[in-house]
């Protein structure tokens, strides 16, 4: 048995405990959590720490397969610039370089107190690393094509990739097919995904409203994204002009998923939340928002309206996106960015986004909260002045 005590323990499932003590067994399972008591605890057996103990972090959105692009894609170029550079550079590396970058990136996440990842896969490059089970992974097999005539082929390729993953490590119950983004999907492909997720009661994820340009594409077939796609030789007829923004043009085709993670939401508004309410009766249990603030700053140099996301009543999760669009794979760094620009959001709320909500979405019932019988991992946050994150806040992974 090991016992840890800190200034505060944030179980997430219950209020913070001042001078709390958490006891774990040799497998990291929580045996007990309570306030310190002279009659119940022996001070000599307790590792006393300065700071805040919280559960291990859940990275709800990551592209581990893009780790080899760290420092290779320019900052602040907007989505169209980012996409163009990503396409140009992502395949200019050997398999060995890609695999090594994946290993290093995973180790970085482990050191940064991350215990689980909702990971995007367009190919099989991360599958071998996932078999090592250093972290808990839920893999979203991401498919996309604007060409309606290729919908069936792309869909079947996704199914084959999912089958390959299950053969690697019997992870068929920890994966699902997912669309990339509204602006890379034909209606035919969206319908095939929806049929699949309805059949399997799957969860899905989709990049949502990461830029203004994607909505311009749907509303009027104009703007920077439209011009970029046209320059790439994409047939104009494939670009859906609906007169509505990207969310409203896409979500109705995905309503049969058991849960939907909307990722980024950089330009999501109250009108979009009203649309979700009208479109999905049980939207607060079905819709999860994921925010990747440092990726938003890296690409668009702006952040979502967190008041809108909080006001929706939907659960909010935290992701790092990829090393192609971020400086580090650190949930703590993401929380620092949110706190810096939104100081009114309290620490318990931020930690709930970083732990429980991600675990809830990914159906990882053993993670996310410090409760008896769970194995969530434990992080220590040091230098939280007045219960706030700041530039000096550091993380020590305890378990």
C-alpha cells in the first residue's frame, strides 16, 4: 500500500478535500480517500506533498500519428495554410522516423500525467505502439472524401483499418469510424458512417468550426477554404452549398451516434447551441465539446468562447491535438492557457474537463475520478497559488 497526502485532493466526483489522504494498492487501485485523521492514519506511512492531487488526465483529442511534424508546420497561418503545409510535408519522412516520433510523443504524454487518449488514426502507424498498452487508447478511425462516387470505397477502407487494429491488440471495442470534418465529407459518406455507428452504438468525433472559412464554404461557396480546395483541383460540384454553417450542414447526418465529440469549436456561437438543442432532444447527454486551446492559438491565434460552451450545459473535454499544431502534448499547458484568458473558470471545473468528462465520453469507467475501486492514476500539481493555475504550476506524476 502507498499513501499520499497533499494540501488538497480533488477527487472530481466529490468536493476537494483539505489535507486529504489517498491510499492505493500495489496495482494503483484506490483503496481509500479521506481527510487526515490521527486515529486512522500513521504519519510515518504517509508521503506528504505540497500541492494538489488530482486524477490522471484524459487527452480527449490527439493525432499521435502526426508527431513527426513537430516544428515542421508554420504557426498562425490559419486553417487553409495549415492544411496546405500538412499535406505537403506529412509524407516526407521514413517509417522509422515516424515510429520514433510516435514513441517519443507517447512518452511525453505519460510524463505529463496523461493516462488515456482519444486518438485519431488515418493509417496504421500508431497501432504497434498501442499494443504496448502504456496508455489507454480509444481510436477513432478517421475517414474523409468529398467525392460521392468514392464514398463506399473510403468507407470500406476505414472498416479494413479498424479490423487491422483489432487484430493488433483485440481493440475492436475501443475504436469506431469517424468523419474528419464537415468540409471533407460527402453526404453519401456521412450516411454510411451514421449507419455504422447506429448499428454498433458507437461514439464518434468530428472537427467542428475550427475556422470561419469552413462555414463560408457551406454558406456561399466562397472564402479562403473554397479557393484553396479549388486550387487543389477539387471538383466544385462536390463542395456543398447549403446556406447554413458547417455544423448545421453536417450534424443532422450523424444523429444516430451514441455520443458525439465536437472538437475545437473555435467559432461556435449561442445560435449553434440553440441548433443543437432543437436538433437533438437529449443533446446534453449526447454532445460533448472538446477544446484544444493551444492548437487554436497555434493555427488561428484565437480561442473559443468558453462562456458559450459552458452555457450549453454539455460536458467539456480537453485535447492537445497534434504536435503538428502544438508545442507540447500537455493537458496542464492547455488548462493554463484557458485559465490565463478565462480566470473566472475555477480549478475544479478545469480539472473536471481534463479528467472525468473525457473518461465519460470514451467510456473509460476506471478513470477520471479518485474513488474506491478505480485506477485513475494520480497527478500532483505544484505551485497553484490561491488555487489557481499559473506559469509556475508544475506537474509530478505520482502513479
